[in-house]
C-alpha cells in the first residue's frame, strides 16, 4: 500500500508502521483520537457542573 511502511523486528514481525501524513493525515487523526479515548476509558469522571465550579473558583470562568 502506498504511503504505508512497516517496521519489522529481527524475526520479520511487524512492530511499527510509518504513515505518510500528507496522504493519510485525516485517517491518522481519527486513529489517534480513538486510541486516546480507549486509553482514558477508565479514568475518573467529573461532571460538567463540578468543572464549572472549579474553574469559577480559580477565576478562569465568568458567571
């Protein structure tokens, strides 16, 4: 596939990939966003109201 290169280890197993970002930049962004969401799936949640209260207290949000 043009624009995709695999990096292999000494056994010939694929261990990484090089992606042409000019050609596949948007696809990479989607992949990266999905990966980030999966990695953060088990992080503690905070409600929007608690975030707003905290930002107001810190003077970073009006109202």
